[in-house]
DNA sequence: CATTGCATATCCCTTTTGTGATAGGCGCAT
DNA sequence: ATGCGCCTATCACAAAAGGGATATGCAATG
C-alpha cells in the first residue's frame, strides 16, 4: 500500500502516542507526508457559520497571513470546504474541485481570494466531531507542484479511517482536558495560568511595587522603560530589581525567567 | 503491505476508537487477524515474579483452563516469555523458540506443561509498560496449523509500532481512570505545553543550534555558561543570540522571554 | 563548481544589568 | 515616638549583553 508500510505504521504509532498532546497534529501530518508529498497542511474546525478555528498549520511564517488570518476574516464563507460542512458531507477525503461549484475557477471565491494562495490543488479529510463541529484537514500543493494523482488520492483515502479515528480521539482528549477547568470567558487554560502567574509570582516574598517591576521585566522592558511607565527614576527600578533578585536568591534576569517558568509548572500541580 | 491495507487501516481505526474501552483487546486482535491468521491470542501482564494477569484472551471455553488457569498456577515461572520479561527484553515481536533455551522441546517446561496446550507455535509482542510491567500479546497456532512463515512474521513485525502504541495508550487510559488526572508520566498538561514550546519556539525561522541557545537563554544561563554546556566559545553563543534577536525582530533577552510567553499562549489555541 | 546557509570564531565598542554603599520621606504598629 | 518596612533616589564599579564588522570550515543546493 503506502510505499514503505514500516514508515506508515511507525508514524501512526507516533501519532497514537501523541493523542492529547500538542505535537499531535504535527505527527499526524508527518504520517501523511509518508504517504504522499504536499507543501502545506492546515486543520480547521468549523462550527456552524462561526469563524473557523485554526487547530494546526505548517505554513511558513510569511504565508500564514493569507492562508489563515485573511481566510478567517471572511473568505472562508465562500470556501467550498466550508460550504460542504454546512451541507453535512459524509466523512471522507475530497478534492476541493469536486466540492466546488461547476465553474470554480470563474467563481468569486477563486478570483477574489484563492488566487492569492497560489495553490495548484487542495484536498481535505472531513471529520464530523461531536457537537456538530466539523474538522477539515487540508493538504495543499503549491502551484509549482502537480495535482494529486489518482493513485496518490487512493492511497490517502485508504488512510482515512485512521486519520478520522485519531482526530476523533484527539478531540475527545482536548475536551476532557479543558472541560473540567476552563473555558468560561474564551481564554484557554494556559493563558489563564500565565495571567495568574504574572499576578501572584513571588507574592509571599515580594512587595506590591516589586511585583509590578517583575511583571514589566518579564514582559521585556528595560529598567529605563519601566521607570517611565511607573513614573519613577530608572535608578529606582534598578534598586527594586536588586532587591527582588536578593529575595529570590538569584542574580540575573535569565534566572528570573527561569523561576517564573518553574512557578508556572508548579502552579499546575497545586492550583 | 498487509494484504488489503484498507482492512488494516480500518481495523487500526477501530482499535484507536476502542482505546480505554472493554472491546479494545478484541479490536486489536481483530486487526492482527487481518495480517496473518492464528488460532488463539492472549495478553498477559507480567509484573516482577507475580502471577501474570490475564488482560485478554480468546480461548474457547474448554481450552481456557489449560492456557490460563493452569498456567497462572505456576508453569508461567518456566515460560520463556515470562523469563524474557525478567531479562528486560527489548520491545518487539519474538518467536517463543527464539527466546527459549536451546533444547526447548526437551526441557521441563515443554514436557510438563507445554505439550498440553497442543500448540505448533507461539509468537509474542513484548511491550514495556510504565512501572516495570511488561505486557505480552501472544498469537498462537494450534498443532494442525503450520508455524508462522518468515513472510508472516515480517508482516506482523511491521505492525509492531502500532500494536505497541495502542497497548501503551490503553494502559495509560486504564490508569488515568484510577489515578484521577495527570502524573502518570510525571508531567501535567501545562508542563507538556512548556516543554513542547521549548522545542518548537521559532521553529520556522531559527536553526537547530539557535533553538538550543534559545532554550538555555530562557532557562537563565549566561552566554558563558551556555558556551560551556554546548562546548563552543562564549563568543559564538553571543553571535547566535545576536542572529536570533535579528530574526525575531527583537533586541533584548526580555523581549525574547516575552515572545516565548506569547507563543505559549498561542499554542493553546492550536495545540 | 559556485552559491548559499549554518556553525564556528575574534575584535571592539556601546548599552544594559548586577551589586555595593548610602540615604531621605512615609505610613504603620508596638 | 521610635523602629521597621517600603518606596524612593544617587554614585560608582564590574559583569554581562547588544551590535557591527569580518572570517573559516562544511554541507547542501543549484
């Protein structure tokens, strides 16, 4: 089947082990790259008409704007993939042109947005997730690459059950993780942790003013800049830093960062 | 590879979906039956010298006594599979006769116990589970069937990574159920995120060496200390830092930390 | 075979930090 | 009211980091 099946099995094994962890999508895509080559991949979650959520992508830095940011602004509403989700397409692998209106290349979506992407073809796995959400994993070829051959498409189709099962489990795991302790105000669990850590780091030893200074130091401001923000002399900021380091038993900015990260981790085990 | 790979993928998908549920082992074995035929299968968990635990088997009612009950009474202590577990065998697929003492068929174990099983061959996947437990998934051929051919053995071996990953996840899931959340592998979700971020931060723009330097900078080491760790001149570390800052469009350690924290937050929305 | 990117390295100069010592004003509690 | 903790501030010196210029060896890419 898929070229060297050793690689496929090893790659699937890695993806299985990564279920519920950040590198999951990366591993899944790596497995698919062993089946057929492609230039970019992206995984969007579509929930009704809402702005799609970027669950994963591997666009180079320069391309992300057109493929993700710009897309999410509005073009997605004309995307054949998005429209297919609204039509309740069966799970499976589809070519974008098979889902598109008859004259895709003459349509509004193609002319006003898709040309900018410079893609020669895009295919996508559709996966119905619980709660009416549809995940689409897109594999893309840039315009210097040929379209997916029938053979490649068949091979990728054969992988669909595994891709689907993995995506479903990942989704379950994410929800198990975030449903207990998160999502009231749209902020993710990690963001809340970071925010919390900024305001409580060193609470037992540092004074209020010192914690303010710590916050700005951690956010990358120089002593001079912090002085301006807090409207005190830069020298005073330096005194605060000195006292802070002494209290924390450290002697550099770097060590402060390090302690902050540790606090972030530790917090997870007790808060 | 494995005959019809459609079936293999579908079967693996079913097993993935069954992780953490009772029919899991059944699905896993079903997948393997699509690769090569066998008469019976059993999955034992060995923990030190303790009586092995029967995690799954598909023996017909009449055979279970000799294969499971009798085996657990004592014969297991002479079982080449059990003995291999004590010797810390690497994960993988093994034939019983390759693990057995030279003259297996003349040995005590064979004469006093194994003959009763009426098997022509037995092969087993060895999987090291956390906590020093070893799981062995045995596939058996009764004496009217031929031994596993080299080709069949190779095909089953190719499946090993998947079998192993599935078994590990199943074991983790069983344990998560009893030990509430976290720890299992000593890492909480946030810690995993941080660890992941350390290794992927700036992946699209920074080189490997640069990311190594970033990691140590974020962990609070000075250029001199990093130079010693990476065994390069301190001046070189400073060059790396300079290049890193240029690529990231920043100009201080603090800004680097700030970007790292932002990456951590962003990751939560897509990881 | 030339180019490009990466890792390595040194000089030199400026800016920022880390650390010492020292000290005035303010609020709060014994 | 006297002491104590906190915030403020200055001076001076040493250590580390930021930034420019320049160069060599190596591997991959064309």
